[in-house]
């Protein structure tokens, strides 16, 4: 009898955490982080779901003679923005779960 009640309480807690995780994922879609490269010549913004939402490129960096530089700057800024988005997401999940690692959430 007592084990059944403990199981029911645990299931309620799991459902509560699941609802909180869903809400957090919605909130993270609205939060953004930005990263730059080339001294601010390229700026990339990503959301908390690790999606790139914008890329800004200063006109001065666009040089048809050196497309490789622009490609490198874009890649560097994208990778840094995605890294920052992952850090933001991990930090928010840690707050929610109290540091417990829940498989499939991150």
C-alpha cells in the first residue's frame, strides 16, 4: 500500500518536471545569444534551441578577392553562438532539475 503511494507521488513529480521542461523549452526558443568574429565584422545570433536566427555581416568584410576570410568569420561566429546557446540551455536545465542529469533533455 505504501509502495503504491510512493510510486504515485514519484509519477506526479515526473509529470511536474516534464511540464516544467516543456515550458522552459518554449522560453528558450525566445531567448537569444550573440557571438561575433573578426572584431565585430560578423555577428551571429542563436536562440536557446540552438537555431541560428540571424547573421549580420559588415560591408567592409565583403571582399570578392578573399571569400575564404568571410567564410571563416561566419563559421567562427556560428560555432561560438551555438556554443553559447548550449551553455544557456544547460544552465537553465540545471536550475530546473537541481543538477540532476535527465537523459534526453540536453
